[in-house]
C-alpha cells in the first residue's frame, strides 16, 4: 500500500533524502531540518532502500523484522524465567493483537524502540537475577540503540520500572555496583556520538527542536490535538491487546500469591511505569505505551496459562465484556466508513468485521460448554483469521481511497510540482524532487508567470488562490481527516 499516513511518509521521506545525500547525520524532510526523531529507523530504512529500492516495501521491511524479533525475545526470556507454555501463550497474545501487527508494518521509529526497550529490560533483568556481566553489556548496548531510536525516554521509563522492581525485591543496592557505571559508559558510547555530531552540524537547531519542543513540549502540553484524560492511555493498552486484555482484571487478582514470582513483578512494574507516565503526559497517542505490550502480555499469558491448566478459578464476565466490544467495533466501522466521503459505498465490506462478534459469541458458548482451553483456542483462532482479512483485504480496500492513490498518476505527469501554504506530505515520497512551498499568493504568482506547474494545496486555501485563475485537476477529501486535498494547474490543455 502507498505511504499515506502522516507519520509513515514523513519518516520514510526523511530517510530517503538522507539516503540520497549519503548523509547519516542531518535529518531533513522536503529539504528542511526535521527535529522530531533521532536517526536509528532512518538507518534501517537505508538498508531497506539498498535491498529493495525506494519503495513502500523498502521503507517498511525492517519494521516487520523487528516485530518478529520482539516476539522471539519475549518468548525466549519468558520461557527462561517461567515456562515454555506461558511463553507460547504470551507470544500468542501479541500475535493476535491487531494493533501490534499494524504497528510493525509501518515505517515509523516505534518498532525499533519497542524491540530495543524490550531487549534492554529483559537483559537487565537477567543480569540482576544471574549476575552475569555479559547480560548487562547487551542491555547497555540496547539502551543506547533505544536512545538513538527515540531519545531519553528509551532509558527513563524502563529505568523507572526496573528501579521500582528492584525496590520491591529489596535489591535496590545493586544499582550502586561498578557494573552499572560501566554499563552507563557503554550506553553513552553507543548513543552520544550522533547527538554531538547533529548538534554541531545544525548549530544546535536539531538539539533545540528535539529536546525542548518534542520532548519537554509534548510532555507538558498536548501537541497536534493529541491530548485527553488520563484514562485514555490505559484504554489504549486494553484495546490494543484485544482479545486477551479482557482478562487483565482477573490477572491481577490474588495479588500477593500470584505476584510472588520475580519475573511477574518485573513485568508489572514495567507495565505500570509506561502506563502511568503517559497517562500524566500532555500528549497521548496509541503507540506511546506500546513498549510495555510484551510485559502486559506476560501478565496475561501467565493468567491464561493458569486457566488452561485449571489452576485458577475463571469467571464469565471477561467474555461478556469482549462481546460488547466486538459488537461495537463493527457498528463503529460501518458508520465511520459510511461518513467518510471518499469511502461511502464501501460500508457493506465492514460486515467482515462481524468475525469479531462471532468470535466473542463462539468463545462464550465454548467456555460454558467445553471449558476455558477450548474457548481461548477458538478465540485466538478467530482473531488470526480476522487479522489476515483485515490487513490483506479490508484495510487496503479502504486505505487506497486516499487522495494520493487517486491522483499520483496525474501528479507524476508534471515536470514541476509545487505547494501552496500546506499540503499532504505523502506526495513528496513519490516525486523525484523536493516540493517548493509558497507561503503567499504574490510569490506563487511570480513563479507561475514563467513556469507551468501543478499546485498541491488544501480546499481551505481556495479563496486565496482564486485570483490566479487556476484550473482544478482533482479534489479529494483526506481520508478520515478534516482537510481536503486540491490539485490545481496553470498548464494549458
């Protein structure tokens, strides 16, 4: 599918520009400095471009690889410290999550952050349990790469969770060992050089933008309209890990007995560190707490394993909660697609999301008739089928109604493409040159006197552009957004 989602295309285009320049230091988007993210995901996209060309596949390839690796290490460490059965169920909890599968198909930094956060936490835990310095070296390198993926948050939140766990275990004095100091030096040796180089190369502009605007600024106040009540972040996690997350309430019962295991205590502390931090953050997005998904999955996987083995009493209410949710999702999808002008007429395809409703009904019936093991197996099986249909048919069917897909063939016929005021960034990835952006009508008018060009803008800019007497090439609503993309030209027919 084409790169249309804002975050995807901005990251992929930034990587493309750096790759074309052979520049490993200064990130740019459409020729201008981009301070939003550190560079690790750009580097992996370089590899994707080398292997597969500047394509959607090249931009997204290593995201999928890191999704596989994250599940692999989750299985390995969960099996090491609990049991293979718990590890298998924990991995299944992640594999049936639509949010998890979707995130690791995107050209964004989160897949890399999630993997290195997960690896750094597991190996730090292994070090404190086994006292092998080699585990701590791996953890330190992973922390450093996490900093290169998304900044200080890659250390702060895992560090907070691990510290809480050490205090709970009464092992907090272990943080004063010289091994920890050595690990800190290794971590900085991995992460710091690039930050120094980009600071020097941009005269401090990247440092100022990233740390003050996109770290402190995002925590202190909502950015780009992504705010909300504190309860939103726990809901992100619960909805993101469906269907297994409906058992989260049951999984924290019998607290003292169930969380006597050190590994489960660590998983709980990590989960709470991420959820609480982002709950009080000004900016809230569904992908923010995702580095804790493996650890929430461990809690769920352990409980589900107990249920499968008949080692705990189970109640029906999680299945009823799932039924309510899985009735609401198809209804919401139907009216959401029907209300979007570009997808109106496709709403009948949302009947396929009824698989979720069937999954909830069948699993509830099987739980009453045959027991928990049969019910949970059927539930996960239905979700696998649903995700295959969602990602390979339903989502592409809807997604490809975006303005880029409908107009890119026309856009690429023009030798010169410019923008007025603001435009959707997706077009930049599919054009060989940067898109000049004009900020006032006079400058655009002067340019058009000597150039025939295609102008990309938004419908809201039409009153300002009327005096130029341009012909409208196409106009399409930005999919599930509030804006409408418009293409205009002064080229004679």
